């Protein structure tokens, strides 16, 4: 405290000896001086003091001075010295790291003070723009702290600062200009700033690239002496990596800008490298260069980008340079490892590059192909683990989509070529497959399996490989030997490796399945594994792959092995394992954490050898066939054509025959019914035609009838006959017309007659009535006369009772 | 791969006018009817020949959306040529040209060659902007004008090549300062007589002299 106080005397004036002035009070006094002083010198001194206090009294300075510092930055920008103090102070209070002599503050325990102050400072985005504008000031006292302040802000709030810089006019451009700065310290700090700024922000990466970053960076690298240079070279390379990683647009730009050629000189080892040795910085730089190359051809990039870059790398002789490093002596193991990985990705899936690689010879005596030398390391227990992984990856890349290469490798395994005295890839792989080192077994198995991918011809070729296990013993096939190894061994890694090989071998190769099914005990082994219920550490993977192989034996079965036909095997799975258990075992593979790890990228990534169990291409393979197998087992019954009658049991055969008979019967019935239907239809058609004809005649007759009626109307007076006639239309139209007419006439005559007769009858009736009336009159007259006679006394005898009764009554 | 000059272009204009399709047609000679919205910027490149000189074109295709405007502005400085594109079937894209032009003029170097392009000339039936209007606008603002179709490839080559010719002429006239890479022009590696890693520093004056004669 005393020391500090004495340092401040010049600024604050002498203090009374008994003062107990705290840091906070000092800061407050300084702040008020900055804001109130009219003299620039006074403000400048106060700022210098604030800067001095900003480490030890960081919280106090930050809490009180933020506003005045901003004010100074705006108003005093013409004075570089005061701006420099301000920027330095801000830089200190926003620093992410605590300072050694920083006063312990109660606040500092849990919160990051630097981050808090950063947040306060950038709340107004103008402040960042203001700091950016100081980059244009050439004065060292301003430019350098401005760079440092931006670095500090970025470290605390990367996302926010990125966004602000991105939208600040020429923000990135101003930073880029710093790479041409002649004062190295500024350039180097700007480099670090750009590295942080370009992290995971594609838009900034593109703008930085657009602003000629690659040109600048290669200039710096060349100036600094390529890979022999210091950490600045490494920084340049890291920035390039940032710009290219997962940024297709920039990779395209890099390739089109012919920057690949500019990498080449960095990969050429000096003649005297063995004497000079590899400095740690050189190793780091080299590592970055290799990473840079790999970023261009990473399997994650779009295929057309990879292909174009692979071609570019070959044309720029980079592939050649890398192969030279591969074969050079004295190269540190990790550089060698990374070089192998890099070569692998440059040749991966590119036939021209793969051919080039196949012809690379190691400078050994006698000269051997590079690939043989590499494989020797892979199956050598003494080699570093990462190196061995890299060799396998490189080998996989070599045979990836390379039918010719796959064939060549398998060829070296075949009996004909075994006679040569020199070591071949085949010998190395076979040796590795059955050696005592389980990692070698795994590596060799995976390597061989990659030679079989999408290549049925090689799967069949591989069946011809014979292995002599002991002197004098009968040579057995590779498949057989693998199975024996599997049954005898007890190391998981080795077993899983061989099982993966078997699975990829049997798939889509009926011939291999046939050979496999004939191996005594093979199926029993798989069944036992698949149906096992206990599983301790990673056993479930083993069981899962065994289940997978069983399934493949069903799917790719040509029914040539009596006891293991398609039907028998699916029965076996259903009865012995149970479909549900089987599917569960199968899915154990993809549920395992090593599956997720391995399926992520083609490269073999593992910290420790025991982590190596599954592998990328196998995961892809599994994904393809899991569904196929489950389908085959589940719905097989419905697919009659998938099963020949031979594979069925007697009972089922009888059942089948029964059904066949039934179907035949039904078929016949169906046929008959169809015939009958056709006949009926034909008949119906005929009748319909007839009906039509009749209708036509009928309508003709109708017409004629009408005609006749008209004629008749003119000739006769009576209409109702016509009406009557029209009512009798149903008369068969075939009746002769003439007769019809005669009938008419006759009818007419009869009617007339009838009328005459009726009239006659009427007349007679009238006559009769008249007569009856007359009679009544006469009767009355008679009665009158009778009565007169009685009056006259005349007795008159009643002629009838009627009259008599009347008279009686009267008496 | 060697070239005499390298020109940087940008393509600007409203969203959906066919900027990415123009670039794709020029670099890959194909047309993609459904194109994703450009995010930020995308890069493309092609070699052309002018005056029997190989010229490499590096083209940055920018996003037309307003949200990306501040990002795409970073590309104005440092481009030697710009293709300002509108859609002849959408009047509003033509109406926005002034805004684009102001923006470009404000942020770019004064010598940047701007080519005005009325795209989608194949859609004659849906035309909303007459060719004469485009010509008039170009005349008024001192731009080169052309109607193109990224779909049929009509005039696409010409648009890019004519812009390059214009830049090339300006170089011949000595208007462009080729020492300054911020102008969007680079001299090819083999044309630079000194250290190839420092193309701008000293060697370019010789090349420029050669161009003038």
C-alpha cells in the first residue's frame, strides 16, 4: 500500500501522514479529475494513474471510470497518449485473466469481472466501432492497445463482438490491414485477434478470405522462414485452418486461388534434416500444415470439392512430398502419423492418386512398396498405437472405391503368389489376423474386410485362400481358420474384428455362406452366442454381430447345405433364440456407444487400443443390412417364391399340396363360372337384339296404324271405333291387315244393326207404354160406367176378384 | 492455372433476381430452377480469355436479403467489378436499383466497373420492365447494360466477359492502380518479375508499363 501511495503522490498531491485513504476513494478522485479538468495534461495524468490502478483496483476502476473513459475516447481522440492510457485501462479491467497483484474483491469470487465489464462496455455497440476506428491511427500508443482491447473483449464475449464487427462498416477490413503492419508486435497480436474472431463464424471467415487473407498469411509465413519459422508461422497456419474448416466457399476460393501450390514448399524436408533435427516449433508448424491439407480433402466436404482438391494436391506435387516424408528417416512419430493420415485422405476414393500411392517404393533393400512397409508397422506391436491406427486408415483409404486395388491386395493372399520370397501385403495381413496380438488381429481383419466392400468377386476369390497352420497339417480355408480362431480365442477385440470380417464377407456372397455353413460348429457357436443371456462388458457387441451373421446366413442362403437351408435357419432363430430376443441382440450393436463413435468419421480415432471395437464401414454396413435381415425373418412366410418346396417339412408339404388342390379346384370352378357367364351374356345380347327388332317393327306398325286411322277418319264418321282399336294394340302385329279391315266393316255393320235393333226395341217399349196407358184409361172408364150402372140398380157381376174385393169393402 | 490478371467481382441485387443462377450458369454451365437462398456470400471462379490473355475471375455471389446487407457491404471495397442484377418480371427489383447503386458507389472504390443486368429475359410474357427502361437507367448512371437469361444462358458469358473487358481497358488506360490489391485486381504470378510472394510491392510497375505499350 505504501509503495502504491508513493507512486501516486505526484498525481494526487501529498497526503496527510495519518490518512486511511482506500483504493476506491483514490479512484473516485481520479475519475472526477478526468471528467472535470479543463487541462488536457491534467486529464492525461489522471488517466495514466487510472491505468496504473486498473490492475490492483480493477473492480473500483471498472465501476467508476467506464463512462469517463468513453468520454475521453470520443473527445480527446487527437491526443494519442491519453487515448493509449484509456485503451490500456479498459483492456486491464476487461481482462479475462485475473492479475497477480489484483486485490481480492468479495465480488471476484464467483463472477468473472472481466466479462461483467465487457458486457457493460459493449452494451452500446458504438463503443466497439469507436475502438475499431482507433485501428486506423498509426501511432503505436493507440493502435497496439486498441488491438489488445479488442482481443480482450472478444475473449469475454466472442459471439457478440463477432456480430458487432461483422456489421461495422469495414470492420473486418481494418483488422485485415493490420496483417501488413511493419511493427511485428501489432501484426502478431492482430493475428491472434483474427484467430479468435474467425472461430466458427462463416461470414467473417469469408470476408477475411475476401480481404486477401491467404496472400497476406503466405507472405508472413515466407518472411518468417516457412516451417522453420517461429510461433508466428503457427499462428498464420491456425488462422488459415479457421478460414477453411467446414467452409466450402473458402475451400473453393483457396483451390481456385492456386494457394495449394504455396503449401508445397512447406512440405519439402531439407537435405540435412537428420542433422538439424526437429525443433518443437517445427513439429507444431508441420502439424498445422498437415491439418491444413487435410481440411481441404476432409471426408466431410462435398465430394466435388474433395475430388478437385485431391487433383490439385497431386498436381502441385504435394502428394509426392508427403510420400517422401512418409519414407524419410528421423521423422517424429506424431508427424509421421499425421502424414500417413493426410496421405490417406488425399488418395481416398481417387483412383489416380491411389494408383500413384500403390507405386510408391520405400528406399529399403530390397525396395518394397510403401504400402507393405506401412502394413509392417500396423501389425507390429512395438509401433505406437496412433501410428498403427493411421496406417489402417491409410490402407482403408487406399482400397476405398478402388476395385483394382482391392483385387491386387486379395491377389497377394492367393496361393499362386505365396511362392515369392519377398513379404507381401497378403502375408502381413494373414499374419496379423492370426497373431497373438489382439490389436493386430483387429487391424488385419478390418483391413481385409475393406478389400471386400462392394466387391463380390473378391469375396469369392478370398474363399480360395488356404492357410497351413502347422507344419504337415492339412491346409484349411481362411474362413475356416478364422472360425477356429474365433472359437478358441478369448480376447474380445480380436473376436469382434474377425466377426466384422465374416459379416462383410458373407453378405451378398452365397458361395461364402455355403462354405461357412459347412464349417463344423460354426452355427452352433453363433447360436450359443446369440442366445446367451448374460453379457458383461461389451459382450453384447459380440452377441450382436453373431446375430447379424446368422441373419446374413438366412438372407444370402442358396439352400445348398442340407441342414441349414433358409427355412431351417429361420426356424433355428425363431425356436432357439426367439425373434424378439434376436432383434434385441441385433439392435444392441447400434445402441452401443462405440457404434456412435465409430460411425462418426472414417478415420479411426481412439485414445487407447481397448477402445477399438467397431469401425466406420462396418457401421455403414450394419445400417444397410439390419433392416434387410429383420424383413427376411419377419415376412418370409408370405413370400412363397422365396421358399422352394424342398426346404419345407413333410407336414408343411402336405399342407401345401392340400392348398394347391384347393386352389386348383377353385380355379376350375372359377373357369366354369366364367364360361357360363360368357354364355349368358351372349344369350342376353341375342335377346336384346331380338327385342330391338321387335320394337322397331312395332313402331313401324304403329306408324302405319296412325296412317290408316287418318284414312279411316276421312272415310268413316265414327271415331270411337278407332279409339277402341287403338286400345287393342297388343294384337299381334303379324295379323293380316286385310282381315283387320273386314273385321272392321263387319263390326261396323253389326253395330249399325245393333243400333237399329235398339231403336226398334225402344219404339216397341213406347208403344207398349202407350197401350198400357190406354188400358188404364179404359179401365177407369169401365169403372165409371160400372159405378153408373150400380147407381142405376143394375147388378153387375165382378169379373175379377180385385173388383169384387173393392166392392165388398164398399158394402 | 496461370493467369495474367485476376479480377474480383461481386454480384448484387434484390433477392430472387437470379444472382446465384447467373454465377452457376457462368461457372458450371448449368441451370438450377430451384436454388436455395444464399446465406451471406458464396464463391465461384472461372478463367476467361481477353485479348489472348488468360484472366481469372473470382466472383462473390452475395445474398440479396436485407438481413445480409451489412455483411455484403464488406465486399464492395476490394472488388474490381460488380454485376448489378434486377428481374425484368418484377418491377420493384428495378425500382430498388438506385438504392443498390448508391450503396455500391459509397462503399466501393471509384473505379469499380458496374454492369447493369436485367435477368430472366426468357420470361418475355411476364415482362414488367421494358428493355428501353434498363438502357435508359444505365445511360443515366454510366453503367454498361445487358439483358440476360440464366436459364437459357443467353448473354451470361457476355455479361461477365464484357465487364472484364471494361476492367481490362481501364488497366490499359492506367486508370486502375494495380499495385493496390484493394482494387480487386491482381497480376498473375508469372507476370510479376520479382518475388512471387510479394506481387504488389515492387514488380507491378513493370507490368503496368508493359500494359500501356
